[in-house]
C-alpha cells in the first residue's frame, strides 16, 4: 500500500512538473515536456509492474496462509 501511495505521489509530482513546463512556450520547454512525458510513461509502466508484483506477493501470502 505504501508503495502504491509513493508511486501515486511521484506521478502527481511529475504531472505538476509537466504542466509547469508546458506553460513555458519555448522550444526548450517543449523538448523538456516531451522528455518528461516519455519518462512519465516509463514510470507509469514501472508503477504498473510494481503494483502487479505487490498483488502477486499478496496472493502468494494469502495462499501460504490458507495452506497453514
């Protein structure tokens, strides 16, 4: 649960950064926003993988408890 909260906080921070960058109408800001978007997509994929791993661990723990 804490991992998910941390991941959500990171995503919110990135979205805020991206919004700030998009407010600056320069080519450099556009390039930075594109890079941030790519980074955000990668981190969202990593977050999804982490959430799936956490769910798998929880399922494994539940299965272990049921076997006791």
